[in-house]
């Protein structure tokens, strides 16, 4: 799809159509003339450039644009970061001029020049370049240090001699700036300037080939890594980035807090369930429960006092898991020495169902029948020697 090409400068707008350059001052531009625009490529001829060296892959503070600029960044080889600043006021004017969504490309004029040179096979990294473009009533002079864009200037005169003088000044500044460069090449499609260069014995290569303008052709094909949006879109983008940054910043603490709350709620529910079960026990069962807890606490204190490991409580668990459903432990006695030898003796009242089948520690325990308050019961004696119980 064919792009409509325009150039925005500090003096006005240039409409590029059918190889012609129509310049209009700001007060001469009428919005109704652009109501049908759909695919607009807007080149910014009033962008300011700064170059900063990055440290460890990160940008170092340095060139800071004042307020009222929208800044874009481009990273080059060798740890160089190119900052490009466009004035918010000019961008807002342009985005209000064209229909919403019609500006598809909005890049610095210097980037279009660079892309045009690359499309023609120019080895930019091998030298520095000064490009002089004929734009009808105006002339654009773009200075490149390899892939880095130094500046783009809008000149309002066409005299070849004056243009040659401006090029010499730019060349001198460029050589002072880039002392590692031994070669500065001049490219131009301006006939008066080229003729003057020949008369002065200087070499200037032809920028344009044939009737085709590579600067405009590249807009139909090139993909640019930079796009200047409208100031309103810029504000919306910064708000989105701020919300995303805050979401990431506070998401982890929020997740931790939610986890803590869930843990507290789970513990509360467990405690409530234990209380409910305890309330449902008979007086005899509660007495036995308290007795076992007291035995466990006293034994734990003794073993800690003598510096022995605590692992005997597993035997109680084994004993309980070995009993059939409905069998109730009435009394438990633990005795032994601190060197790990001991005996667990439990009086168990038989239940209505089930028989002891020798599971678990019952395989090694001695079981004898007894009576407890007239009810059938068994005495289970489990001995563990030379092992901490």
C-alpha cells in the first residue's frame, strides 16, 4: 500500500507527492486538506540527537532532554546509545492534523536517510557521512558517524557555494568529534552543490540514482525500530507502564500475605475441629487423653535433660494404628532407662468388632487377656532395647 510522505520541521510541513516538494508554513496548513489521508509516513526534520555510552549494558546518565520532549532510544554496537528527542508541541500538532490512526510511520528524517543508504548498499560503519538532500525550496543536511546519527539540519538556501561552505564546517566538526574516523564521505542529490564541489576539486558521490528517489522509496519498504507516538498516547503508555511496574512490585508481598492468611485460616479450622472432637469425648476418654499427654511431656523433659534423642513417640503411633476400630486404650505406662531400653505397657478394652491380627508392633509385643471393670481387655507389653524409644 502506497504511503503518503510528509516532512515536519520547525518552519512548517512539506508535502511530498509525485516527486514534488510542496512546502507550507504552519498557518497555511488546513486540516480539511488531509481528511482523506489513510497511510501517512511522517518524517521529523526537527529531532535533536544525543549520544551516550552505556556501562555494563545499561544507560549512563548524561544527555537529558528538557521538558516538552518525547524521547526515543536506539542502541548501537560498541555500547553506544543514541537518544532522539522530538518536541511534544510539534508532534501533537501533526497528530491532530491527520485522521486518527492514519500515521503509520513517524520517525526522524535522519533515520530515513540512513535506511536509504543501507538499501543502496552503502557500508556506513566504515566511514562518516554528510548527506545533502534537495527538498525543493529547502535543503536537508544529515551527518552520520557510522550508524550513529549526529544531526539533521534544515537549510533555506539553494546556493551551491553556500552549501559547500556549510558542508566544510560540518566536516570540520565531525572530524573533531570522531577522531578515530580517517574518512568522511559526501553524498548529495543537489545539482548546484555537486557542481560547486567539482569546481572546488572535492569529491561528492551522487545520492540519487536515475529518476527514483531512494529516500522516499525506503518508506514503502523499511521497518523502523523507532516510532514517535502522539503526546496523549505517550501519557497513556507511561500510565500503563507505571501500573504494570506497581503490579509487579506489590504482587509478591500480596501473594505472601495471602499465603499467611490462608495458613492462619487453615490452622484455625484445624484447631476448631480438634476442639469439636475433644468436646465429643467421654469423661474417661478425656482422662486417658490427658494422661497420655502428661506422660509424653514428662518423658520428653527427662530425655532432653539427659541429652537423649526423642523418637519413642513413634511407638505410641504404631500401637494405636495396630488396634482394630472400636478398641480403646484405657491406660499406658512407659518405663525404662535413659540409654534407650524401655517398655510400653498398655491396657486396651476390646471393642465389639475386630480381633488383633498381629499388625505393626503387635508382632513383637506380648498380649495377655485381662478384665477391666468387668469388660474384656488385653494387656499389651512392647519392649524395645538398645534403641531410643
